[in-house]
C-alpha cells in the first residue's frame, strides 16, 4: 500500500489543467429550465487557436468579434423574460488544429458542457444552441 503522501505528491506533480480540460461533457441537453431572475452565463474556452465568436439570444447579437487570447469568452445572458428563448453560438477558429469547450450555467450551476475539436467537427467550427425556458 503506498504511503498517504503519495497521492498528494502525484496530484502536485500532475500537469496543470488547461481551460480546455474542464471535465466531462454533460448530457447533450437541448432545453434548460431557468427560474425568472436567475443569472444565465455562457462561457467558451478555446485552445490552440483564436477565431471569431458570435453569441446570440433570440434575434439579438450579444457578441460578434474576433477572440484572441486570453482563451476564455464570458457572456452574461440576462435578464430573461418568461417564455422560451434560444441561446446560440458560433466559434470559427482560424487554424485547422483547434479545440473548444462551451458551457451554459444557470445561477452559477453548470447545466451543459460540450467539447468540440477538429477531429469531431466536420464543419471546422462550433455551431450550437440551447433553449432557455424561463418560468
């Protein structure tokens, strides 16, 4: 049996986690329920290359700009009126070698995480959306 400190030493010597190594993806939910007044946020973590980012809420553009390093995009999506809303995003990387992790959180709690990269996306981009049902 290894000494108790072996686990601490192993964790201490492990490679640091990058923004794109954020943990497992959630189930691919298409609708997230939001209580009126709860803060909603969208985060995109991109690795290896910058690109262009577009984030939309219904027909409103929340962001449309190049995203150079730092490699994190954060958008607060609020306030939301009761009803069904569509949050959509597009990340178009400038390089063939890319990886991105998108997250949607409600009230500080992660509701959806999706990892995409150049080996899984035939479109060479991230194009995704989620419905936000505000009650």
